[in-house]
C-alpha cells in the first residue's frame, strides 16, 4: 500500500506472489491493472490493518480502506509464505456501508 501511494509499481509488484507476477508482462502492467480495477487499494486515503485469520498454508489479512472517492472497503489479502517472507497471493474487496 505504501508503494502504491508513492506510485512505485515496481516495489508493489515485488510483494506479489510468483503466481501473480507471472500473469503480468511488467510491474507497470500490474500497476495499471490495480489502478483501474482497485482504485481503493491504489489510492487509499485511510488504511487500518485489522485481524489476521490463519488458514492451512496461508493467512488472510483484513485491511480497512477509504478509497479516493470516499467509499469504505474491507480488503481481504491472501498472504502466502515465500522464501521465508510474506507475499500477496490475491485480494478481495467488499464495500462497507457507512464507514470504518
């Protein structure tokens, strides 16, 4: 999220899982997709990390976001272990009525 806030597609791409990285020809293409499909992630105005829910082989990290248009979202990040670190294996957004 910090990388996106600095328009650093290359750094943001480095946090994506290998499976996600294989789906894009470049970090720029990845950033373009996030800007277009997930503006609340790319340009979040408010970020609040909430609970982590462990699953076998991965963890889901819930993050509450306020997007650039003022709408609120719960982002559920699938976090996967890769080479001793964590990477993002996907995200699902759910709009929240009201606010966070």
